C-alpha cells in the first residue's frame, strides 16, 4: 500500500466498517475512476441491507492516474483514462441501491440527511468539474 492509499480500497472498506460497527453511520467518498476498481461492493451492501452512504464524485476521468502519468513524464495521451458515459445511477440501481445525482452544491446536504433514514445503501453521484490535478 502506498502512502496515499490504494485505488479501489474505500468501497469494500466502508462495507467492512459497517459490518464491524453496525451502530455507526458510515460514508464513503470516492472518485468515479476509483469506484470502478470495486463497484461490486454496492451489490454486497445491497444484499446485506447495509445503510452505507457512497458519495461518488463524477469527473469522468481517472484523475489520479493522469496526474501520476504527468509526474512520471510518460505523456498526456494515455488511453483508457477518460470515463465518459459511465452511468453510475444505473450501475447502483442495478446492484440494488438507492441512487441520486447531485448537480448543485445546495442539494448535497438534504440528500445526505435523507440517506440517514435509509434502510439500505445509497449512492450519491456528485457532478464535479474536471480539473487537471497534480502530484507536485
């Protein structure tokens, strides 16, 4: 494991934390790219009816991998790092989760509050703008 964590760790870890501490509220905040490493965690949370909140930040890219490529100076045109057309809501619903898209910042807090009443997992897809990130 690196000092910055590992891609794909957050979602299954959130499920595990909820299993270990069922009386605690559990939220997982992860980027859309990183979520693709362990998206099947949504199925596990739904099957076990775990009220975990998954906040997936959608910028349609593997931003950290692009930043790492710049850091390593391997070029800008690495295939497979853009993620246009992912339908996080359909994926989440297909696994049995409640799902909602958040397009405006003021809609986030009410959606989180609504989740606190949920009996199973909720996915909030939060649209964010693409920005060039840097590891430096």
